[in-house]
C-alpha cells in the first residue's frame, strides 16, 4: 500500500476549502500529499483589481504557501485559464502522467456524479471538467497500453462536493488548522474573522454527531479482473 494522496483541484484553494481538515488528518497518519491545480485561479480574485499576470503570480504564491503549511510534497500547476477548463485528451494525459509518477493510493477530487446544478459556485465548468478528467485518468493510468509508463492502480476516491455523501470526516480537532490553511489564500476573502465564521458555519457542519466535519462520497476501486492461464 502506497501511503500517498493525490488531490486534484480546479483552482488554488479548492482543496483547502473542501477538505483541508481531512488532509491534515491523513498527513498525521503518515501519508505523503501531492496536489494538482489545473487553472491559475486568476479570475477568482476578490480583494481588488490587478492585471492578469499579477493575479496569476499572487494565486500561485498563495497556493505554494498553503502547500508548505500542509506539508505537501509537490504542487503540479497545469496553468490553464481560470473559468475555461475543458475536459479533453490532453488534460487526461497530464493527469495520467502525474498519477503514474506519484503512485497515489487515494485520489481526492470533485464528485463527477453531482449533476444537481444546485450551486453555481460548486458545480461550474472548471469543477465539472476536472472531476471527470480525474475519474477517467484513474482508469487510463491502470491500463498498460493507453499511455506511456508503468501502469498504476488507485485504491479509492474521496469525492468532495457530493450531493449523495456516504462519509463524514470528523475535523473538530483540525478546524483551526483548516482555517489557517485557507488564510494562506488571502485574495479570496475580506477579513480573517468573517472568513473563519463562514468556514465553520457553512463548510464544516455536515454531520450532527461532529461539531465540525467534511463530507465525501468514497468510492472503492475494484482491481481489474485477470483470468489465470491454464497449464
């Protein structure tokens, strides 16, 4: 078992907001964490107006700062334009290459099954595109013929942003760490106090039995069937 997590996001801050507490828990269990950030996140800049190149630079720095706080081994910046991410073979190939390189046991990403379209923030184009690309990349990575490199089989998905969750992770012990992680993305909120209240109230109260939690749809991946050859 490889104690490796690959968290696949559309933007800087996706992982921190969606599952930052759970990431800290896995880190304490000895997992190495790698992060994919598909877009530069430059169009989600909230604090003031800046030229595009400067917005890209700031968001990269913020993501790198958050990764250092969490102890991420490496951030893979794919540098797509924010708001225009499209699922195609090129994107899938990039994810397959990363999967084969880091050999994760678990992949965290948006839930590709959530097609409820109840939230324009959660279910917009970039999130849908990276969710489906990551899902298909896992299949392709374990195939020995589709892409170059030794095949690798992922054990399970932790899908965040589900409309049908099947797991609630208790992050009560880690809520302050989650907020500190989000604080690295300074371009995304007005002041720390209001951000912390919002995170606790709207992003961390999913299960009544826990004070603070994060929700997922966990999907275990069956190993491919291989027929034994007869003597």
